[in-house]
C-alpha cells in the first residue's frame, strides 16, 4: 500500500503536478476540505497542527471537494485565496477532487481501501444527522462529509481515519499524530 500512495499523481492547488513522494518519511493528515461548510472553522485547528508538528516531519494535506451540498463551489484560485486570507493556511493544498463515486480520485480510493471506517467522537450524532437529512454514504467506506481525516505514518501506511466532526485538536487525533511521529 505504501508504495501505491507515494506513486499516485496529484495536482497542487496552483496547478503543479506532484505526488506524495515529496512527503515520504513524513506523517500526513489528509483531509477533504470545503470553504462554505459548518466545519470550515477546522482550517484554523488544522493550521495549528501543521505549525506545531511540521518541524518534526508532519504535514496536513488539504483536498478541496464540492461533493457535499456544493460547499466548495469556487475555483482552485478562489479556494486558495480564501484559505490563506481567512485562516492563514500554509499547509499544502491540492486541486479540487472527488472523494466518492465513480470519479473518486485514486488517492481516496487507496485511503478508503486501507481504512474503510472512521473513528467518531464519543456521543457524536453527526452521522445520524447526515442520515436523517438523506446524506448517508452511498456505499460502505464512502467519505461522510467535508473534513474527514486520514492519518498516514512515515512508511506510507494509512493508520487511522477520523470522522468530520472529530476536530483536529481532539485528544485522540493528537495522540495518534504524536505516536506516529515517535516511530
């Protein structure tokens, strides 16, 4: 799996071709993001994580997606300007992609295959609210909503998946990042 992740072609938010090879031997938090979502404020906590741990070989990687209630309608240029201007985002951002369905990006195919279930905060009703609004995942393993997070260790192995309502500063996420950085 690890070699697969590093070989998947990606496009940065400013249109350059790249891959996760540029982050080999780093711990990564891969997040599908959106600018007009109730969870958009998570950008601030994601940036804080990036600032706190990047010198230890950690990166947050943001992947905009417009699949959930059309909450990321802007162009890559507009998304980039919003993230940097509103939240001071410095972590790497990528071009808009699909994270579910027949057009699912190969990176998300690999992430979901490796980690089909997301850890949810105790007592969370976020999943149930999505279902009650007719927004249940179409298939097992599908991304539920914006700001779902995958943790990848230094060997390129997907070691955890966190639900959208599990904020980046949640103790379980911090603990998982610190454990991965210690290895």
